[in-house]
C-alpha cells in the first residue's frame, strides 16, 4: 500500500481513497539518525531500507472530524441548556446558587453532550485538582496494593482521583516524590514509606497536607493510620511460646521503619514475659524482600531454631521457600509465622499463620484523615490504630520433642 506525496501535516490517500492525516513523522534508522516525513515520502527515500524501529501514526480524517465533534465545550453545554457559560461553571464547581430547574437543565445538557470538564484548566482556575498522591516503596507487594484499593475507593466517593507513585526507601526519595506530586497540583498526599529518622515538615510538605500510613517518623509530624504493631508482634510470639517454642528466629523488615521496630520490640517483650533472654544471633533484617528471606533462613535453621517469626508476609513466603530448599518441613521441623495477611497467605498450598491487617480499611481511613486536612483542619497530628487479628493456620504447630530444651509452663 503506497502513500502519495505529502508534507508534514498534510493528507495522504490510501488505495481505498480515504483521506488520512499523518501526525507522527519520525523514523529511527539503524545509524540512529532521524528522517522527517518529507524525506520519508520523497523520491530520495530508499524503500528497501532496514529500520531498527519506526512508527508512523495515521488517522482517517473522518475519524478526526468525529473526534472533534465528540468533544463538547462548556459553551456547547450552556447553549443547549439555555444558560450562560458562567452558570454551567458554577453548577459544575458547586460555587453558584441556581434554581433546581436550571441545575436540572444544565445536568441534562451535560449528560446529552457527554461533556467532561478540563481538569487542568479547573485546577489552575480553582487552585484545586481533586487529586491525591499515594506513595509506596514497592508496587509488587500485595500489602500496598490493598491499601491503594482502599485509598482509591474512598477518594472516588468524594470525587477525587489518585496518582500512584513509587519512591525509594530514603528521605530524598520521599521528599523528591513529594515535590513531583506538588508540581502536579495534588490536593493531598498519603505516604507509606516514611523512615524513623526522617525530618518531615509539620502537617504539610511542599505546601500540601499529608497523612502517614503504616510507618511514621520518631517525631510525629502528621496524622497516622495503621495498627498496633507492637501488640501484633506480642500476639504472634506468645502463640509460638504457648505451643512450646523457645528458640525463635526473627526476620525484621527495614531497620529504619517504625513498624519493623515496633514488631521487634513486641517480639522481645513477649520473650521477656516468658522469662527468656533475647539472642541477637537469631535476629536478621530481610528488608521486606522475598529473596533475602530465602537466604536468611538457611542461617537461622543452622542455629537450631524451632520457629521463625517473619516481620512481613513476603519474607515469610521467602522463609517457606528457603526451608523447602533445605529439605525441612513446615511446621513439622520448623514453624513459620508472618505479618500483614496478604491474599497469597490464605491459599491452600501456603496456609500461613499470620497477623491480618484491615488493609483496605486503612487506605479508606487515610483518605478520611487527609480530607479533613484538605478542608482546613489544623489541629495537632492524630493517631488512629485499627484492630488486627492473629490468623492461626497450617504453618505453626508444637515443636518436635527432640528440639525442646525446656517445656515448663511460664
């Protein structure tokens, strides 16, 4: 199928005779040079040339006309409704008092025309974008996906959209991402990866209110929503201790995470309650990483542990894999518990004992806290902790008798 001669922005004819507009005009050739459309379509263009990659996008002119016709403006809505554009704008923004009949005419005209307001123009005009930034350290972990679902569902209920972005585990990563979101003119931000030593500004960052989820800095600077990680870790550890385990390995998450610290502190507190000393050699940090946990359990198993408490479910899944590779059976040889309650842990082939968090509810409540701030609440930072639950499943059991140095009740 050949193209007739044409230049940039002009029309070409296919063999079918349909008028077509070409609007992307660069082709990349093997030597990384760039040819424009005039070169491509001229007699100097060698049609047998072998290209490394190329892309020419063509759209039929009748489709373009229909697209233009399908993009009504606020003036079109006003004309159909028999009102001024200012009245339509007032109805859309809720800033103009109009009669019920007028509002109904405007809304009917919007529905008939399929009109959608220009979000960028509205943001510039009203200094609000009706969007929220949601920042996570890892989009592959189902824990953050569930929180994102809660954030999105609740935001949509209030007419807000959500920008999801990933920031690395550093203060610079968090603040840099905050700057990018502020440039997008978001109305608020939700962070899930703030470290203990981060010097976060009070209540707003880059002039935008924010809320903390799951983790918070040592000096609380903004509203926080999560669970009682300290008590959750106590519940897990006491479950293992009551089964008879005395030599328990612990795999922590991020050293600079308030959640990881609280879970380690809870683990130690439960051991102390049962009169057991804390063995530093049985503690390692897996940085919430599946692969690291696979390697860590090899060392823990060699230390003679009868149970492993992984500080999150991804590391617990890695621990199960690592133990399987060593020919060890769970829970016959070593019991394993996790933390978070992500969906794979309930699968029949896994059936992991874990602490379940109300992850979707956490996301929804984070938006509630944030909307308070967006709407002007300027009180001191608030802390909300939702209930957790220990789900006892198939990866924990009493230890084998040969592994029990001391089984007396405490």
